[in-house]
C-alpha cells in the first residue's frame, strides 16, 4: 500500500506509527503482535497521535538497525520487509510483517510465557497460556474441539440428545458419532472429543463451565437496570433456538391488529439474529475460562459477545468481505449438516444484507480484550429495500390485510406470474427479513398463508 494511503488511516490492528526508535521495546512488541495475529505495517518517522511525518534523517542506517534489532530480539526469527519511502525532504521507514506460520513468536529476553503478544485493535496485549496454546494448535493446523478427552468414556456424548437434534435431517447412527468426530480413538479406547462434549455432552459444564449463553434485556441503553434474564444451558444446537426466542420475546417493536390475526413487527431482522447467534456458538474459543457467551438487548441495539479473538490471520475487514476461518471444526461440521451454517463465510454477509434490506445500519464487529462482539442496531436509517416483485407481494398482502386471512403461495404465484417454487422462495426471504409473517403449523402445512408484518 502506498505511503499516502497508509497515512490516511488511523492506527489499528494492522497499522501503527512510531516517531522514532526511542522505545525499542514498544516497537518489538508491535512487530511480534503483528506476526502472531494478522500481520501489519509499522511506520517509523510518523507521530502516532497526529500522523504528522517527522521523518528519518539517516534512513539506511535506520534500516540496518531495525533488521539487527529484530534478528537479535525475536524468537522464532522474523523476516520483515523493510522499505524506505521518500516524503518531501525526508524519509519514512516502513516495516511490514506478514502473518507468521511459525507463531507463536516472543521477545527472546522475556521468554515465551511473558514475551508473546497479540494485536487487539491498536494495542498490543500479552498472550495468556490459553491463547499461546491456541497459536500452537493453529500452527499445527489442529482444532481445539477435535482434541480427545481421555478422562471420559464415549458415553459422555448423549446419543439421545444428538439423535433428536439430527431427527429433522436424518436418522443418526452410533457409527456417525465417529464420522462426525464426536468421538475418536485414543490409546485403543473410544473417547469423546472436545467438540462431542461441547455439542452433546451429558455433563458438559463439568468440563466446560462457561459453555452457555447469558442473556439479558436491559432498560435503556446501558446495563444499569436489567428487566429480564435467562441462562441458556442447553446443548449447543438447541441453544440457537432458545437464544433466538429470547431475542424475539424482547424485540417486538409493535403490532398491527387485523380482523382475525395479530401481525407482529420485529426490531431486529430474524435472519440477522440467527446468524449472529450461530456465529458466536461456532467461533467461541472454548479453551478460555471465566465468562460465558453474552447476549444483551438494549432499547437501541443488541450485542452478542463470545470469548475468543478472530482466528489468526483475519481482520474485521476480512470478515466483512466474507473471508472465514473456522475455529471449531467439529461444531462447524455439525452445524453445517444441520443447516445452521449454509456456506462457510456467508453468515456475516447474510447478517449484513438482512440489516441493510431492513433499512437498519450495518452490524458492527469489534475485538474487545480477548472477546469478539457483534452489534445489531435497532433504529432504522432508511426504508427497507425491496425490488419490484417483493413490493408487489407486500402490496398484495397489505391489500388483503383487512380480511386477516392472508394469501397462499399459489395466490402470490398468480399475482407475480411465476411458479409456486419461485413465489415460495421470495416469501421465505421476506419472512427471514421480518417483512412478512407466516401463518401455519409448519413448512409442510397445506393451509399455510402469509400476511404483511408491517
């Protein structure tokens, strides 16, 4: 990236400014953190607060000094790219670090336990034991939830619960537990994996006391007064439904009363809520201890926060672009087979599209300490986005609102002049966005009808 472009950006996860090398320790911590996290560029000769270019008077000597400093101070060895950029009558030295396959790197003088750093926002944080262990697993291409739990036997995975979760998709066989990597062989014994216990463990919280969702509805826009709370301690698959139901319970913005039926209007797009919950459960770092997944609803927003930074090598811009690295392969595989995850990397884009189409601000994504937070905003900034065919459906449902009976799929197909399958697909998308309500006992109810939700 050109120097002029870098100078326009604020400091963040992949960019830092230093006036000079007077704080060598700070420079080294930043470079180690870049290597351990998502890479980055450090510009020497630029003030960090104002982004004013002070410049370097002897850039070649500075380049050599930086190269020697990194070689002598970082283990395993780092190979930076060092460039000298001319700037008016002076120079700036740019040190670029790529995400390292040899992580974790640490400051040699501080040792692995105290000298390993990661990048969180525009700060460097010392990695704890769990985070260092995750770096080691990542470098080996291992997943925490694939690890065996030899202290338990295979009965620790509740086959009945797993079968009930898979029942809508297919009949689960005992042999499928191994195929799904819910159990594995360890020293000639069949034992559960971490993922098997997290998903369907009969006594999950004995091993993972923080693997649950703490949900709360707060009055106003801060946490000073809570009006409702719930502890969702179900298996992870059932937790998705329970968390979404809690949000729906507290995100009703209004209702329209027809002659026969009530039509609810939701604050948050249902598809965005579902994707946020699924992402939190699938990407939590379950090796961390101390706090559960947290779901908080305020008057103006919903926050869902899970333990764990973004997987190494990813930035928030990557996440918005649909780039995904699955932290928990066993959980991801099961969620994918159950239809909770449709396509790798699509969840954030679906969440964003649902909010944009509903006229809401795009979701916010943040790394806070060693946790990741998604915020959905409640206050619309624009009218919901619909194309001509969707608008025709909404107009027809609005015209029918006086009867309260709703329209069938065949009615909508006739209005649009399309097949029943095409009409059903459009209706399903409008239901996901919260613009249309479905009336019926289920997707196979022949008397299923649709009514306007707004």
